[in-house]
C-alpha cells in the first residue's frame, strides 16, 4: 500500500545523496588547491566573490571570449563571474554575521530533514491524519521560510559588499541570488498541506462528536 | 476555519505572480531589445550580435587559475576572474528537427504550467467547499504532480537540444560547458512533492474505506 510513497521518498533521498556526492567531488579538488595555496608562503590573502551582472544595454555585446572551436573571438555579455579580490572589503562584523547565518542555515536544513524523515516514518506506521503530522508539516514550512529569510539576509550582505567594491563598465550588479524562491514556495506549500490536514482533522472530530 | 488556508493560498499565488511578473518584465525587456535590434539592422544593414544570442554556463577546469580578467572601475584596475555564465553571440545552423524540438518543448512547457495552475485553483476551491479527502482530489494531486514533472522534462529537453548544438560549436579554453546549471529544478521538486501528498491522501482514503468496511 505504501510502496509508491516509499519509492518516491527513496528517489528523493537518492537525488539528495547524488547532489551531495557531486558537490563533494567538485569541492574536494578546490579544497586541496586552496590548502596547497594556503600552506605556501608569500601568498597574499584574497576572497572569492560570485557576482551576478545585468547589462545596462541588453543589445550591446561589448566583450568577447575566445572560441577554440573555430579560433575566433565571439561577442559576449558577462552574466555571472567569479572575482579574485585581494582588497578584502568585507568587514569583520559582516564576516561574523555571515558565519553565524551560515551556521543557522545549516542547522535549519538538518532539522528540516529530520522532521521530514519522521513524517515519512509516521505515514509508514499508518499514522497519517493526526495532529502530530500537522505540527510536523507546520514546522517544516516555518523552517523553510526561516531558511528563505536567512539566505536572503546572507546574500543581501554580500550584494551590498559587491555593489560597493565592484563596478564593471556597461554592467550593474543584480540581486538574482538574493531571493531563493524554491524554499519560499516549498515552505508555503508545506504550511498549506498542514492547514489542509488540520481542516480534515477538525471535520473528522466534528463528525465523531455528531455520531 | 479556512482563513489560514486561504491566506497561504493567496501567498503562494502572490509568489507565483511575482515570479510571472519578473519573467514578463524580462520578456518585455527582451522584446523591446529585439525591436531595437531589428530597427538597427534595417537602418545599418548589418547583423546585430544579439540575433544569435545563447546563454551558456561554464565550469572552470582549474579553480585556482584565474586566467581571465575584467576592468573594475572602483579600483581602476584589471581584476582576475573566472567566467560562470555568459550570453554569447554564436552563429549556428540549427536543423529543422532541433528547431521543431525546441519550439514544441517550450510550447508544452507553457501549456503544462497553465494546466498545473488550473488544477491547483480547482483543488483549492474543492478544499474550500470542505470536499477534502476524496479520490477526486487524489487524482487532481497526481495530475498536478504529473503536469509539473512534464514541464520540467520539456525544459530539460530544450536545454539538451541547445547543449547538443553548442558542444560542437563552442569550446572556451580553460572551461567546460556546464549547461545543467541553466535548468531550474523547482517544478520537478514541486511535482514530486504533490505526488507524495497525493499518495498520502490515497493511503488515508484506503484506510478510511477499510475502517468503514469493518464497521
């Protein structure tokens, strides 16, 4: 009876595990490079910035990149670049705040996962339309909204820093990264499901009282 | 009783409308840029690079090697950078099949999104009528999940066709093309979630039917 739901949940976990393994595999060489760079002497400290750009004139292709396929330079617009910044303008306070926010984000994600696993195991034990599940769904929804807000603050801090220290001619720094709509919509969806469950439960309780 | 539910539905619709508004704004910008390009092309009788524009995502082969640079007006110096996403102007000769594939997949993507919004509104109306745990809603949730996953597949198909075309035409030294980054997984996640909710509803309904039979 619960085969379908378990298959879907296993697929979700496989996708999450693959994404984690992928990130780890991609991050490991960079970590090693960073470690080697860091252990070398006479290396000036630098920070990495991910900057999203919007062209001031969408029709202008003022920059170019080399295409090795035909050996020609092709017109290009920068949309997202990684900056090697040796000026390190990010203040200590902003660094502490962003470290604190990342820590909160990590905890919120772990708690979300734990509650989701608990929810699936409750459904597997045939405990479905129950107030504890309503509470779980509300928790998942609220935590997702918190992670949306925390990541928005975190990225906004970086955006403010980028605006003050980066200006590429013909482009403006944009706020695309600030809003993580995935967690906002999923959080609202979880809260919505919690409310539907709650309405169903209240109806059931009213029916039971009538009988 | 349904006040909170309706507020949440309103919020979901607001977020969706904001994202639609943002897309329409981008579409409007693109449309006006297109008209501007067409006017320029007619006047100057030369092709604008924006005609063949294609969005690409790149993955550096070596993260420690900042081989490119851009001019930073704030520091009045060239700063080492790695490209992550670029809009390039690349002349390509797409086959009729690839053009048809991209056009059809984009059309089906829009249609399935419209269908999923329609099903969502119907679901909310039926919940407001206190018509919650029944097989009709299970079917609606399954259709909603199916439509959302289908829209993701359509967008994946158009990205795949474009990637296939780009891989043979473009090679930027020091980078590999990483076009999966251009794909948004939001519709896939929402689709899977609505399938899960549909299955939970189905399990609950089957349990209820079994209980009714026992009584």
